[in-house]
C-alpha cells in the first residue's frame, strides 16, 4: 500500500530495504525469501520512478550508492537472465503444470523490474561510478540485448503476420489441456517482456556511454573494439525493430506498447530513437573514443551510411546532430587516422561466466527441483505469498505512477474504460474492447484466474485462523 500521497515507500523504509538486499543464487530464485526480495526491488523501483518523474529528491538512488548495492542489482539482472535462458526452457520441456502460474511470471517479470530500476538510477554519473567493476558485466548485458534487437529487426520482414500467429497459437492452447494454455501464455508474456527489456537496455547503454570519462579505460575498449557498439547502433538505425508496418498501417513502440501512428507522427523521434542517436553522437564525436576506435575501411563505410538518415526533420528535432552530420561528410572524403594502440590491462566481466560454470550440466536437475518446491508451494506458503502479492501489485499504487491518461490498447487514444476482469487493459470505447477480446482473452484469463486463486487462498487462511 502507498505510505502517503505520491509515495510507495518512506525514505527510512527505502533505506532499510536497500540495506537488506543481497545477491540470490540461481538455485534460490522463486523461493519464499526470494519473493520478499522481489517485493523490495519492485517497491524501490516504483518509488524511484515516481521521484524521477516528479523531479523530487531521488533518495532511492542515493541510498543505492551509499550502501554500495548497485552491483547487487547488476548481479540480479544477469542471474535472472540466465534463469530465463536455462531453467525456464527446462520447465517447458518437462510439461510442468503449475497450480498457479503467478510465481513463475513473477520471476520472468523480475528482470524487467531491475532493468527499469537501473534505467532510472544509472542516468546519474555517480551511480555509474558506484557500479565499480560490475559495470563491465552490465555493458555485456546491454550488448546481448542489442544483438537480440538486431535479430528481431532481421526477423520482422519474415514474420509480418506474427501477431496473427500468436493469436492462433493461443487459441489452440486454450482448446487443449490447461497446462499447455498456462505455459503457452507464460511464453508469450516472456517474449513481450524481453522486447521491453531490450528497449530499456539501450537507454542504460547510453548512460554508460555518457559517463565513459569517469569509468575504467577497459570499458571504452570493450565497448568500441570488442563489441563494436557503433556498428550495432547503425544496424538499428537501418532496421529499427520498434517500428513495423502491418496491413498498410504504421506502428511504433511507444510507452511500452505498440501504437498506430499517422504519417505526420511517424516523423517524430520516439524516446528510444532519441537515446540511440545520442549514444551514436557521443561515441563518434568524443575525442577519446575517436582516438581509441579502430576505424577500419569496413567500419567507415558502415558509419557513413548514417548520412542518409540525418534528414532535416531529424535535425530540426535534435539540432546537435548537425555536428555529427558535418563529421560524417568530412569522414567520407578522407581516410581516418589509425587508432592509438595504448597498452590497456583489460578487465573481464565475471558474473555471467561464473554462474554458467557453476551450473553447467545441472539445469534440468535444477528445474525439476524448483518445479517440486518453489513453483509448487503449499497452501500455507501460498497464503503468505498472496498477502504480499496483493500489497505489492496494488492497482491503486500502480495507477499513482501514471503521469499521463491511460491509452487505448487498440488505437492509442485516451482511455476511460478498463477490462473489468483483469483490470489490466484500457479502452476508449466498447468497439475497441470487443475487437481486442480475441487477442486479450488468454492474458485476461491468466491474470484473472491467478488473482481469484490468491483471494481464495487468502480467504481459506482467514477461516482457519478464526
């Protein structure tokens, strides 16, 4: 519950939560103690977003820096990423039929919560510095998400009817036993969450790039020459995965959802597009980066492709890019000087490799154990967790985070109506709600059934104690 107007946590509560945060081993993900840990991070994320949006004192960020806990968040986001890549597929493979799907969804959602929190606090230079050696692990994490976005953009042309295929798959799942319907919906939710996580990772990467001068030299070396991030960003400019055309209508990914846009609005840069251009500007115009970046003939030919995308419309919205335009024109007419070959003792990120080595060959056994324990909780355990879930995911608290009117899930217009069952989707009129029901039904059933089971469990607990 909210602790006051405009607050999820009081300052003293936030400090206590942050002090209590510790990295969780992959084998403990989903446990009751982990669920409480997730609750702490979820509430800290809500409060951090509220403070940043209102331009208030960002005490959550300050406490993370003071307590030295930003490396814990980086460890957590990587551990959850590995769980989703290694353990979740094993649960699917064994046809696991959970009594209630919400505990698994909460693990899938955990990565999105942490990257959203990191996006909020890593904007600040002192937060980037506080990450210390783990900043390399965060850089590699963002690099993996960039490559995922590039793969998504390459698949978009082939999967033009992807949305319809998803609906058909869900319809088939709903006509089969409940286990396949539940797992199928969890897979769809995971796919949706992953895309949003990738989008937020671009912003986190941009904040790392903004603060390169305050970070170890190995960060710049790894970003420029090991991962070649400038070339990856150019690929995203050429094939943006956050833009698609379906049935002759243009859609853009704005405010965490796909929205249909008119021709005039299609020329407006979205937040993610702006972040990407700023990152490119910093990498290509920063003198230290220019000296360290080995600008080969191949890299030069790829980078000068940006000239065709720096149109008058783009420059009107981001005038600073005119400097980049001049640089590209100059680059096209001359050979760049060779990069300085400084001797750099390069640090290597360790978190992901350490976890993968620790559990190599044990993923199936780990999934089986978790399916029998954490994701098959007793009634007493489920009752305790239900109370925390209802408190953490309180709709009144979540609505207080919204700074703009909710948008229709179909047309993007201001919405006043909400799905009465799941309370999760908004619509501007009944026609939009009826038309969207075929796609929304599976997700609605999943969330509604989970909430009903939580209420039943909580109710039975009250009867036993009375």
